[in-house]
C-alpha cells in the first residue's frame, strides 16, 4: 500500500469530473497525454492575465518578471533530472523536437559516412525517423537491436551490435506500447565503454520514474511536458554541457545569436544557442508548476501506486477476459497494458468502450515496426496514472465484457 490517495488527487483535475457519452469519464489514455491539475491550468492563465511579455529582451518590469518565471522553471527542471548545470536543460516543443534537434546537431558534428546509429526494435516513430533522415543525409547506417517475444530487449544482441562504427545509441527508457522498462544503466555503461554517445527517450519514463541523468551517466535525455501533467507544446532535452557546447545550433533566428553581421554570425551561450525565436513561455511556466505538483506527490509514491494498479489490472484482465492476449510481459514494466481479445479488431473494442465513457488508445501507437514484429495491426492500450483507481479498472473489465457480448 502507498500513502497516495487517488480520490484526493483526482479532486485536483477538473477534466476528470465529467460524463462522456452519458457515463462518468474513465481516462486510461495517459500514455498519449496526461490530464492537467488546476494549479497548472491556473499558472498558464495567470501568466497571460498578469505577467506576459517576451523573455530575455526587455528592461521593462513585465519582461523581467516573465524572464524570471521562465528561468525559474529551468532551475526546477535541472533539479528534476539532477543535471549538473542549468544550461544543460534546453526547452523544446516536446520529445519529437528534442530528437530532431539532436539528430541535426549531433549529426552535423559527429556523424560521417560509414558510421552507425544503434536503436532498438521497440522505438517510437519519433526515435526512428529522425535517425533514418540523419543516416540518409550522412550516408550512415541504422542498426536495430532485437527484442524477445515477452517484450524485453535482447541486451546481449544490443551489446554485440556495438562496434567502433557505432557513434550513437538512441533508445527508450520505457516502451509506450509494451510498458517494458529497459535496463538503461546497463545499456549506457556498455555504450560508454565503447565510446558511443547515448540518447535516452524518456517520454514514457519521466511521468512514472525518478530520473537522475548523473547517475545514469547518459549524454542526452528528453521528455515531453504534456505526459507529465504539464501543457502541450513544451518539453526538454538534457544534454551534457561539453557536448552541447561543441554541437552547432539546430535552428537560426533571434535569441540564439551573440552578434550578427551579413558576413558572419556568432552564437549565444548555452542554453540559448538551442532556443531560437520566442519560446513557449506559458508552456515553460506551466511545466515548472507541473514539476512542483509531481514532486509534491513524490515520484516514488507515484511509481509504487501505479505498480499496484498495473498488478491489479493485469490480474483482473487475465482472470475475467479468457481470450485476452497481453503484449509486453517484461519483468520490469511501467503502468500500461497492451492487449488484443480473440480476433476482435482493437478499433471495434475501443469504440465500444468509448460509448461507455472509457478512453483507451487503439492502433499501432506510433510503433509500426514493433507491430510488424508481432504480426498484428495494433493493440488496445490502457495506460494508468496516479489519479486512476481500481474501481475504474473494474469498470473497464465489465465494459470489455459488454463489448465482447455485442461483438460476438
Ligand atoms: N517517444 C515515446 C516513447 C512516446 O511515447 C512519445 C509519445 O507518445 C514520443 C516519443 C513523442 O512525444 P511527443 O509527441 O510529445 O513529442
């Protein structure tokens, strides 16, 4: 048992207290995006009502206030991931932009013809396509480490794929489709020993697990605010300062420059070198408040409670839905379950659940190669957050039973 009371926490989330299709909302699509507590909604609204001005540019009071709020949020993010320096936190629009930034800037600096980039079979499209684009641009090769049927990474195969050609390894901390928590420390150690730079896609881990980039000893780590109770359109990439300093900027424009002439431009210091143009100020401020909110609940409490939900839901699904097949049975899993029932198409099951007010995700979850690996078009995915309850899981089970009666 944990000391996290979901019924108390739910009160902080206005959106959860409504009917969808005439039934109380059960929101199990947290892997796609989490809901927002009122403090975050208020922080964004208050910023626009009282403190809005552009950042880093004005001597006037409002601009300074907005800049202080913006940089204050960066300090919160630094502590959240335990970075050494504030300037190691670069704000982006989310994980996708973080990876595109990295693929461009690391690609320009470190990747040449004949080099290899290593990913895994369970990556999200965001952690596949930018690397493919980079490989095409530079004449490099993308290597893919396989997984086992139970959804765990074949760590030996991953290590065997590391060679003198492997300049970068990029892999997820937690799989958005299988729930697998990868043994990231072991993988990072292997990469470091091989002189391979490491990027971790933390889109699905940051909302559930304590992140410590110094302890992990990775070079880059990214996540999105909207999966972490923050606003959409905001996220971060953490990068080791010495590497960020060496890498060229991703985009050109205002704010990322020191001096500009028609002949030559010199670039601003970190982190501004990577933050061209007017940033998502409200998003940054909202994310800072979301981090406070999560810290207040405690990530260890969150992890413990969500694990209880995962164990309960897995047991109930297996006991009550005989035809169920769960995809992703790794020993170490985060709080989501991907499944199919008999031959029923995931969309049919998902649409019927929606009629009962139950929101789950259906489809390939932006992991088409993973779906091909299992020979399926997609799955139904229920992903849990700390504000979900066992009572809601019971509702999903009886909803699934009703859906199956209708479909058969
Ligand atoms: N990586 C993983 C593992 C994800 O689950 C997601 C989103 O679902 C992303 C990357 C992309 O995140 P965003 O769409 O917020 O950029």
